[in-house]
């Protein structure tokens, strides 16, 4: 089984990658929005890549905090952010596909947006799984520390009970 240090390091790397996908998705979304406004067309959900990018960015930042401070509250917060990232990435794909169907073609920015959303969803899924592994490793570590502490107390109690 991997140590919690290795899991936390992997989580930090994935979180950094997630932040990169977030920034890229925001950039592609802004470029796509500028292109649709220049063509004087408005589409429902044209801001979906921007919003999914924001969710990926927040997810990555929370992942970095979770890798650094491995508390139960941080792990729960990060898992919640991963779920929000998953939902926003899936909605991004659905909105962009619907916009491409209306236009009867898919632009390169729309394709890039879908690819970034799929990669972001994949990283969110892996990050949530790693967070569960990290929580399990931390729980096992705390259990072993408690067992060691309890056995030391019992040994001291037995020694003091025998000497009286």
C-alpha cells in the first residue's frame, strides 16, 4: 500500500494539472465567447467552458490545500469540489455539443473546450479516488498511533502495578 506521503504528492501533482485545465478552459471559453459575440450570435450555455474552468481551478486549489493539510475537513471539502468539477465538466460538454449541433459544425475552440472538459472530469475523478485513499491511509496511521500509545500506557500501568 502506498504511504500517505506518496498519495499526497500524487494528489498535489493532479491538483496542479487540474489548475492548468481550469486556466485553459477559462481561456478557451473566453475566446469562444468573443467569437460568438463577434458573429452576433448568442447561444445558451456559451459561458459553460468558463464556469467549468472556474470549477476546475477551485478544485485544483482545494486539492493543493488538501495535499498540504491532510485533515478530515479538507478532504471532505476537496471531494465536494471534485464533485462540482465533475458536474460542471459534464454540463460543459453537453452545452458545447448542443451549440455545435445548432450550428451544424464544430469549431476548433468547441472541440478544445470538450477535450479540456473531458480531461478535467478525468482528473477530478482520479483526485476524488486519491482523496479516498489518502483518508484511508490517514485513518490507518491514526489507528496505529493510538494502538501504540495505548500499549505504552498499558505497559507503564503494569509496571507500576507490579512494583507496589
